[in-house]
């Protein structure tokens, strides 16, 4: 009863939702998609600077949204497509490999991330002219590393 009374008071305060976040915290599914996308983008950029796979894995798990891990896969592959050097290619391959091996990213989430890239590659190619060839190469490397299945590899669009 005391907890319910306290919750009623907190909800009645102006901007009660923000107050509750500060008192009880908000994680997982309580966060907006926009916020989660921004967090994942920052996580990947920080990883590219530090190279710390374990830190990236910890940060991803702290978001508490395993149903949204396809966003990390999608953003990681898009970063590879938009990059100019081999460093991003290799680092993202290593990150996905590590997250796959530790089972942080599931088969379904990996598949959903790649399928989103496959659907959007025509638009990505408008901004990044060589994206089809980079995607084919990255997908093949991921397949060789055991990150994705043969059927998913075979779905990769080509020019």
C-alpha cells in the first residue's frame, strides 16, 4: 500500500514520468526507439575509436533490449558500407563475430539486421556508389566466419 501511495504522489508531480525515471530508472523497452538508435550509434562509434569489443558488448547488454539488437547489426553493416578503409570493415566483422559467439545477438536478430540492409541497399547505393560490392564482400566474410547462414548469404542482393 505504501508503494502505491508513493507512486500516486510521484505521478501527480509535474512531469511525473521524468520524476519516476529518476527515482526508479528506466531501461529496456521503456526507452524510445529514437533514443535506442542514438545509443547504438554512439556505442558503435566509440567501439571504432577504442577497439574494445568487451566494452561494446557490455554497453549493448546494458541497454536491455535484446529484441532490438537487429539495429546494431544494421548500423554496423551500414557503417562498413559508408567507410572508406579496411579498418571499419575488419573491426565490425570482429565485433559481430564476438557478439555472435557470446550469443548476445541471436540468429533472428542477425537475420533481421541483414535483411534490413538488403532491403535498403538500393537507397544506400545512391549515396555510396560501391556499396553493392562492399556488401557482397562483407556478407561473404561474415559467412566464412560463421556469423550468418548460407541462405542469408544467398539472399544478398548484387548489382
